[in-house]
C-alpha cells in the first residue's frame, strides 16, 4: 500500500511539474513530456499491469488538469498513456538497470505516438493536412527534448524504484 501511495505521489509531483515548471523551460514553444517519461519508465521497471494502470492514471490526471486544452477530449491522453505504459511493460523481462537505451527508446516511441495522435485530433480532423510541417515543428523537437529529459529523470525514477523494491522486500519479510 505504501508503494502505491509513493508512486501516486510521484505521479502527482510529475503532473505539477509538467503543468507549472516545464512550460517555463519551453524552447520554441515545445516542452518535454514528463508524464510519458514517468509512464514509460515505471512500465519498464514494474511490468505491463503497473504500466497500464500508471499510464491510465497519468493520462487521466493530465486530461483533468489540462481539460480540453489543445482540442483533445477528456480520456484521449488516458488512452494513449495507458498503451504507452502497457507496451513499455512488455520489455520488463529484458530490463537492465544500468542500460539507458531501452527507456530512451520506449520514451521516444511513446512520445512519437502521442504526437501523431495529437496531430490527428488537433489538425487532421480540422482539415489541416500538412503533416511534415507539424512533424518538423512540433513532434520531433518534443521527442528530442523529452529524450534529453529522460536521461536525467530515468536515473531518479530508477533510484526510487530500487528503494520501493527494498521496502517491499522488507514488508514481505516481516510477515514470514
């Protein structure tokens, strides 16, 4: 129970940082997506089920915090983040703590997927079909910026996950 509360608190901290602090560090009006980093990282470290649940909660919290900002309807981010966490969880069995390549690749793929779905809901459905402009100006810079932030945040999330694993082992050992 304590692990779940800590993960929920970490998710809420990431949400607050995503909505308040990171827009101040926008480059060419592009901000990194901390919630995708959180979802992909913990999906990778904790498996499909945890990734699915954390992804849904991250997406729903982001939807509720941002509302229909950007033309998205409530629930679309929850749906996308849920799949990002779930598919990141597939790599849980080939996960190595010290290897940064897998979280970077999963975060990049998740942010790319999110960017394309955002393009479809924001621009394509409104008749703006210039995909390459949107890809060059918004999607790829956000992916690069998010990947750069992943290198820093993943290490912090990894330390947190290791401490949570130690706490879980202690609590299980106290019942035996």
